[in-house]
C-alpha cells in the first residue's frame, strides 16, 4: 500500500467533520480509521494520549490532534478552492464558535452531563451568535465574501449540530440568511462526501482511502 497519512475520525463529530472537509478540499488522500468512541483503538491512544478525534498521523512529522491544525496542515499543502484567502479575517469568529458558542451548544444539547444547567438558557445564549452570523450573511453570501472560506467550514458543523437539537425551533427563527447558508452547506459536495459512512476500523483492518480527487471545488 502507498504510504499515506492516517486519520482517526468519528463520522458525527463536528471537529472531525471539519478536518475531513479540509482534507477533501485539499485533495489529500488519507487512510481513514473510523473510531467508535466507546472502543477507541490502542493505536490512536498511543499516537495521541488525549484520545479525542480527529487525529492525523502524517507520513512525516509530528502527530496533529487538533482539528483546526489539521485543516491548516491540509490547506497549506493544497488549497484549490482558496479556503485560506483572507484567513485572518475569520479568526475571531472561529475562536468565538469554538469557545463561547461551543460552551452553550454542549449545555443545550447535553444538559444531563452538567450540574445545574438550564438548556433553554443556553439555547438563548447560543442564538445570539446565530443572530450575529445572520447579520453578516445578509450582506455577503458567506461569512467573509462571496465564496466559502475556512471560517465557513470551521463553524458550519457546529451550527448544524445546534440546529438539529430542535429543528422545528431553528427553522422558525427569523434568520433567513443563516438558514440558507446552512442549507447550502448541507447540500454541498464536500459535506456529502465527508459524511460517507465507513465501518469501525480495528487493528489489522485495511483502511479505506478517503480522498477528494473527484470533488468539485
């Protein structure tokens, strides 16, 4: 087998989703090891003791176990869709999504994991971020300009997760620009390809090659 990077991934994890989309867009083939979180392979834990997905084991160089770093690594190799154009302009939005918004998302979606949590209060707080994004998207087709960039793909999986907690509530919000933006991402080639199902990888299995060679960019 040709030596390629190994990606440990979990299909439904939003962090893993954005890493997979960047690998697809950059047309970087990887050997995909689909993980079941309750049965993590020893090889993944050895590569990254924090044992969270995604984890990228490159052909050469250190293991990368942060999703944004995997996105940047892939796009530095090849960026045909120009995801990294004006990349610094979206950094603050990504930081807010990964911190405050993610905090509210977790407590809205998984309230039983926390003590003294009101999920509806966190939904309301998270909706303030949605409103902020909607105002931007009312001006431009995507968060920075007319084409989706790194910031769009980095944030989109978390917006998808937030919307899916109560889809009827989300669809009734007066946020048409955000809702259209989300619908476009859900129908995009890169997302649909990133969400193809693979069986759990176990030691000794031959990994499927996950690649975006025929992806429309």
